[in-house]
């Protein structure tokens, strides 16, 4: 009977023009016979440290079209190639080498985020996202092609990212991560996206709140389980998150985000709905839907938060940190000498796995 209900649900999703991956938690994602343990408050217990590190791209490679999943052979080939590359990079154990042009990642004229680091310093993960045991082609699940939708013409021209390194006029023009305000890229969330390293999250639960401690840049995101949203004019880093339980799933709606924390560019009134479901002893299924008025349709995605025995240590982002002072002083000196102000070659990539 359960199998027939699942088949009917999949068929209904297909007829409705949505993929099962974009729907609410599929029974196929839950380990057979698994029932999430309860904590002292009767809630599904998600406490502990979890990681969303992965080599799965945020946006899908166009060659896969609308395919949300990979075959076992395809997944093995992709992970094997990643392992081979990692082994080659690890062979360069001289971490004293600080010349980007001599790092193995930067040969053949390559540029970009990887060129600021030896492989020693990065920890982006080694495996693809697997949900229900099946590897995914991308984090994004909707639109069906796993890529960001078009911008609405009325919203104006696409909001291009700043050039590498950003603007050097004042601290407020630098990236939020550089300023130690929130994590680089989308690590702090919402939605929470993986990047080159520091992809751990510690979930703590009380009767009235859930706290997510973010490894990158020391954020502690508080999700209130009681009350309503703050007035619209009160804008907060990581927004105003209100959650409730739907069965075994924690559903979180976040509003009042600051415009600087938009997904792929500033957003004025972005809303994010997240769903956390513990589907096995080792995994929490994390689903998100982003509603940005400048996009033609909502953006949806799914990740696996995998249990780890690792611990989160202090991320003292500002302690003894003179990087921002040095960056701006260097820019002023370059201007005095009539030289162009160059971008920061070591800037962290803004989206995970992409």
C-alpha cells in the first residue's frame, strides 16, 4: 500500500509540472523504518554537529538538462576525479609557498578563488549530495533545469557582482565576510550554502527556540518557535526567523533580511522558507525556497546535512586582524602612485560547489 501511495504521489507531482525533488519531504528520503528520536521537549532531536560540505554544484551543469539525479556510475566517476585531483594537490605539502602563481591550483594561467590557497587550507568536501541514497546533479531543484531563473524586466537590469575583490573606497563596500559580519558566501544563511571550508553547523534545541551555530565567522542564528515576526522596518543580519513543527519537520520562515544578504545580489524583500527533517541517524534533509520579487519564480533547493563527530571551535574573525586596514591603506597608496587598485585574488567564492 505504501509503495502504491508513493507511486501516486510521484505521478501527481509529474502531472503538476513539478519534480519530486522540489516537493515536500519525500518518503524515499527517509531511511526505511526510521523514526527520529525525541528530545526532552518531545521534538524530533536534531541536536549535534552537521556538515553540508559537498562537491555538488549549486547550479546544475547544463549538460544534465532537467535531470535531478545521477546514476551510480556517473557519481562514482565524478567523485573519483575529485579524489584524484585532491591527491595531486595534497602532494604539494609546502604550505610556506605563498606565491599564488606557483600553487598547483593556479597553473596554466588559472585565476579565481582557488588561487589564493594551497589545498592544505581548503575543505570543500569530497562527496556528492545523496538524498535517499541517490546522488544529485545540483543543489537547486527548481526551476527544473537546476539553474537560477530569469530576472523580471521591471526589476531593472541584472544586479552584477562587483569585480573580484569588490570596491576599495571604504569598509562598507567590502564583502560581509571580510568585515566579519556574517559568513562568506551563503554559509550563514538563509539559505545555508556550502563553500570552500568551515561548512559545519551545530544545532541546539530548547522548548521555545532552535539555535544554529555557524562555524564560518561565528554566527549564532536564533529561530523562535513562539511569537510572530518583527515589524517590517526592523532588518537583521540573517533575518527574522520564526519556526514551527509540522510532524517531524521543522519549518522556518525568515523575513526582514537586510538587502545585502540577497541570493546572488542584493534583494529588497526576500523571504526564505526552510524545512529540516531528520531522515536517518546520520542525516538531516535540508530544503529551502527563496522568494525574491526580482526573480521570475521562486528558487528551491535541497541539501544533506551529514552528522559529524567534529567539534566547532572559536572563529575569532577580528582578533588581531588588520586585514581591512591593510587592504584600504594599500588601495590609497596605489592611488597616490597612479596604479590601478587590483582585486583580492584570494577572495572566497560566493556560492558553494559552483
